[in-house]
């Protein structure tokens, strides 16, 4: 596997993450706006995230809020 590369297309709000080189032979929608790109062996070569700024913002906020909630329920020592 080669070095991971990320490209953001601001005008379209698309984040493309490449994890391996090679031509795309198929794709699988993992969830709305997130597509896994596969080579001819079915191996992951990339991810495409549509509406990337909103998706990342919402995911990061959700993760941070969950972490903070968990920390607030841990008894002090």
C-alpha cells in the first residue's frame, strides 16, 4: 500500500482519500455521501466523501460531545 493522499475540492465540497494506487474497478456506497472505491481484487483504494465539510464537522462534534459526556460521568479520584 502506498502513502495515503487527501485532496479536497472546495467548489464541490468533496474530500477524496487515496490509500492505494491503481484503477478503480468498482465502488460501494458505505452510507449516503460516502463511497468506497475498490480495485479489481475488491481491495480498498480510496474513499470519496460528498458534502465533506458538513460531514466532518458533524462527525467531529458528535465524537467530541460523546467523549465529553463520558468524561463528565467518570467519578473524580
